């Protein structure tokens, strides 16, 4: 396979065949330059995003909140700054049917100057937060 390098992107068709694993062409793997990738499926849009990573020590942070308001994002930013969480691999926020709103992100924890527990505790204190999930991606 020859990778089209003329524009900003390259594309291939990956075939999903039952339980067989999806295989990336060696040319794409070489171009990516890492041995692993965080793969995120966005449920609402059915979009898969792939993020090359140098470490498999990646954590999911999921916050369930009543409203993804400007105030929530401001408080979230304060908690992130306090923990020195700045290098986020992927982030999204979505409200499903107006009932539940989620903020999610994926990050490598070795950048933190606080423990994961301290980060989690500070996030639980944000007004409107009903649940915080912080776990390693397997």
C-alpha cells in the first residue's frame, strides 16, 4: 500500500468481520510511530478516534453532572490547575436527552502533582457533580 501524502490526511478502509481483529496496514503503523494507541468510541456519534501514545498508563475521568455550565467548566479548570493536569489526550462533554450530562477526558497520571484520590475528591466538591469515575483504561 502507498500512503497518499499529498494533502493533510491519508485514508484507508478497515473491514469489520465478526470477531476478527481489525488490522492496520504496516505503513500506517510506521507513520504513527508509537507502539500503542488510545482508541475512543464516541457512543452518540459512533465515531472512533485513535490517539498514538507512548504509555499504556492512561486514565479515564468521567464526571456526571446536572448541567455542563460555564460555572462547572470554571470549577473543573480550577481543580485541574491545582493538580497540574494540563496534558489531556482527549476530552468531550455531552448531555444525553437532557437527563444526564457527562464530562470525560483521558490523561497520563504521571503529570499530576496531587494523588488521583486528591484530584477525585476535589472534583466531587464541584456543585452539581453527582458522580466521579476515575479508572485506568484497560
